[in-house]
């Protein structure tokens, strides 16, 4: 198949790119800079120069594609709601180009959108448009397109990791270095789901090849790693004190990031595994945190 891939030079997108090429697909990656374009070319894919700030300019590439996978996202967690709103607009524009066909549009969301209560596992069959998590905007756009007949499929991500990046935990580590302490809330019992980036890339390919219109799939290898375990590894590897904060203290310590640190982001992928035969095999989150090179961060202190 001819796949148009946004975020093709990014942390997750670059792994999806190589996964698709290895499976025999032809990939065109979106690039907005010469550096990104060269990365995509070096991987063996074609390049389409453009930007999501002008999604209408992507029409020629979309017209030639048999499927579109959208992974690009502005990871500015200080302006998270604005980033999510931008993603909503981009998704809707991408979908308009696919209307009237059966060509899949695979969009990206977060496992938190499948929560139906603060204590229940997030599941693939759960969705509430009034979810307080701003990332719900991406799935609202997807639902609008489904109602217009577009073949939308959703991949929900947990903390995606290797020994260089770990989703939200990357920003948590940087914050700890800046503050000189590693903090968690209360007993640190809230849990975050996770998956290794190579397993996530495999799931995107399976959703492309075997997924169904209107279905949501969870890229979850570990259902819920206790946050105090995450904090404990980070504190030990950074040689920083580990402290527990009250909710009031967290606001002062973390600022706008306090909301994320307090989240329960545990999720199930039982249905995804059963439907697609996905079997994650990569290292666990704590293992990657143990094997991460913290030296560049420590030098910046």
C-alpha cells in the first residue's frame, strides 16, 4: 500500500516508517525541514515537503495515498489544550481528503480518553466526548469524520518509551533535574500504562492491515506501573532526593504539569490483542528507565 505518514521523522513515527517499509509498504513521509526530509530519505521512504500549519497544502500527497497515518503532534505541555485543538483541526482536514473512499485514516489519541472513572481501567470500547482530558478533541474530530463515512481508526497511546524517551516521563525527568528533587503525589499509587516504541510501531501496522473502521486500539504492553516506582528509579539514577507531596504542594512544585502527575493512566489492551494478535515483546518501562543515559541531563544542572 501507499502510505502517507505524518510525524515520519519523530520518535514514534520514525519507527512506524521502518516497520511499514519492512512489511513491503511504500511510504511518503511529511517533512517540514531539511533535517526531517533527510532522515526520511535515509530510512528509504519518499518525502513530501509541507506543514500541518497549512493542512490544505497536503492535498496532492493525500490524493495519491491508499491510507494515511497521522502521528504528528505538538508536544507543548504548557499549552496542551491548544495543541489538542490544533490536532482536531488537522485530523478533520486530513479526513476531508479521504471522503468518498474506503481509504483508512489512522489517528492518534491517548489511553486516558478511554477512562469512565478515575479508578477503572481505560478500555477500547469506552469513549466520552465530555472527557476532561483535552486530547479528547482528536477523537471528537475522528467521530465527526466517521459520521461522514470516512474510514477512521484510532490508536491510543500510553507512555511510549525506549532508553531515550518515555512520553510524559521525559518531561517529568527534566523537571526533576531543574528542581533538584524527584516528587510524586501522596503514596504514589496512581499508575501509568506503557509500551516500548517498537511494539507501538508494530501495532500501527496491524491496525493498518487488519483494523476496522470506527474501532479504537490500545498500544498498551504494561497496564499500570505505579508512579512511585517510576519516581524511585528516576531519583536513584539522578542521585536526587525522593519526596512525597500533597495536592496543594504539587501545584506549587509542578505548576501546570501537576495535573499530569496526578493522573491515573492505567489501561487494558486485552481487546486489541485478541482482535489483532498483537504481542508486545519489548523491554518494560522501568527497565528502560534503569538503562537510560542520564549523564546529559546531569551535566545541564
